[in-house]
C-alpha cells in the first residue's frame, strides 16, 4: 500500500483515508521490480512486460490516475506513456521521476569542471564508464548497427530494402548466418528497433528546455539480463495527464517503439538508485564487471565485484560527477543479486550493504560518518523527510532500526525540561 509518492509493489491498492479506507483503485506492475513511482499528486507510473521472443520483450509504461477509478470495478484510469523494446533478456526496472524545476535552487553544488554537452544527434548518446578515455565516453554507442549490417551484407540484403525482405530470406533458407538462435533473434530485434522506433524529439541538454519537464529514469540493458544501463526519457508537460487522446497517436504507423533520450552505461550490475532532494544528482549503487570483459551469452553475464561503487551523476549535464564511495560490500553472485537501496538528504548519503551494516557518508567530503550494525543484510535505508539526522534501516534480520545523530540526541536532551521537583519529592519519600 502506498499513501504518497514512493515505490509500489506488483499490485498496489489505494484506499481513501477519509472514507473508512474505501478502495479507490488498483495498480499492477509486471514484473514487480518495475516498482513504479508517483509522477505528481494524482498520477503514478507503472509498467508491464510483453514477451516478443525468447530473449526479446517490450516494456510498456502506463500513466495511472489512481484517484479516478471506476467505482464498480475499482479500475484506475490509465493511458500508455511509452513503449520500449528490450534486447537480450533485459527489462525496465526501478522506475523513478526527476523534477527538473528543482534545479534552480540546488541543495549542493559539487566542485568539478562541467564537460562538453553531448552532440545533438538522432541517436541516443551512451556513456560507458568502463572505457579508458573521455573521448570514448563521449561517442554514441552504435555497435549494434554494424552487427546488423554485417548480417544483411552476408545475405546480400541492403538495410534500406526493409525488414520484410530479411524475414523472407531467412524463412525461405536464402540466408543461413552462422550464429545461434539467440544471436539471430538479437540481430533481427536490433534491426527492427532501428527501423521501427520513434526518434528523440529534443536534446536533453538543450538550454531552452522547459522547466516543467520531468525525467523518467530507470535501469535497463542491451547486452544481458542484469541491469547495467540507466535509461532516461523526457516526460513533456502534455504527457503528464491521463486526459486527452491516447499517447502515441502522434506516431507514424511504422513507429512501434519509443527511443530513449539518454543512456548511461555503468559497466556493471546496478543494484540501487536514489535522487538528491533537489533532483539534480542521481546516486547509483553498482557492482562492477571485469574490465574489457566480453558478453557472448546474454544469460551468462560477467562476474560482479564484491565492492559496491556509488556513482554520482549530474542530471543537468548528464555527466558523472565523481565515484569515490566504495566502503560497502555485497557478496551474492549475479543470479542471486538483489537490490541494496540508498537514500540521499541535503548533507548525507546512506546505503545498505551485505556486510550487515548500513553506511552514512558526508555528501560534501565523501567521509564515512557511521556504520550501523545489524545481524543480517541491510536492504534499505531512508532519511526522515523533515529531519535528515534521523535514519531508518531495514534488514533481513527482520528488524527496522531508527538512528539519530549524536548531535541530534544532545540537542533533544538539552531541550528536555528536568523534573527537579518530582525528583526531590521522590527522595523525600524514600527517606521517610
């Protein structure tokens, strides 16, 4: 049950507190780790997954008005927001929304040189944190296109002849590429995406971007099922309501999918994300892959490091600010890896870990301020929205612990009145 902006489960119910908890609507997520999030006070975003092939799927993101349900069925009013194709068994997970209007008064300005804005191209810019140079990071990744073109060239089919010709040649045996079924499915899906995807409309780094714009942020991938990329899609003002025509009617008939506006490749398994209070900075927990690793099977991702890297991205420039926090650890392998949620306040960053501790760092100086002991894995942490020196940690030891900073404890004790008269009376009664 979610009573305000936050994560929702695979089926969430929204009761009315004013009417004896009357059920207003239900919202479903498939798979559950889409989680979903609130776009504004009345609309939230959920997701659904549709299988296209063995390792190819389509994620549809829905805009739900949770408070305009049909009374008899308790079905919320929904409208399709985006439809994105997934390659190599990847899916969209951990959906969240960043509000660009908060950038004007950031709660923290980090000391770094702003890098050059990404070039404005029709393709989605991808930045690989595993590359060796800034020049490589600044180049849009287009490795999929040569692979597809190679397949077409082998069969004597130019790309401009369209997808149907390729399908016909494969079905009639004229093209027999030396590749596995999964490789063939991936290359056909890549070609389909290239020719059937609506291109981005605007550059995220444009100086004339609307301050009312919001970013849809989620984990995704293109090489394997483990989430290794951060996808960012702009939500325009007219898309923030369930009223009006169904979103997507402005597409051409051959534009089946929506393209991402920006992709950041982490080169590792992403296990958690969190926004700063001003929504300017995105904090990402990840476990790195070995450098220069090659993924030949999407169902066999590379081994992941035990150290958890905490990346920081500036959503105004779409660049990584710094990566300095590696104090926390995780030990589970890829197939058992789960989320280690983090949270960010004005001055602090907190995260769970698999070493039975929660951690708190100073956002300004990257200093570890506290290790919070539990008896098992710490999965989630959360700062109080009104007092950043109060933190909750949730653990597999079945406990939720509440922590206050020493300064907050001293301040609270100083404000507490001392019951001197009651103590004096108690002493007199003891003597008598």
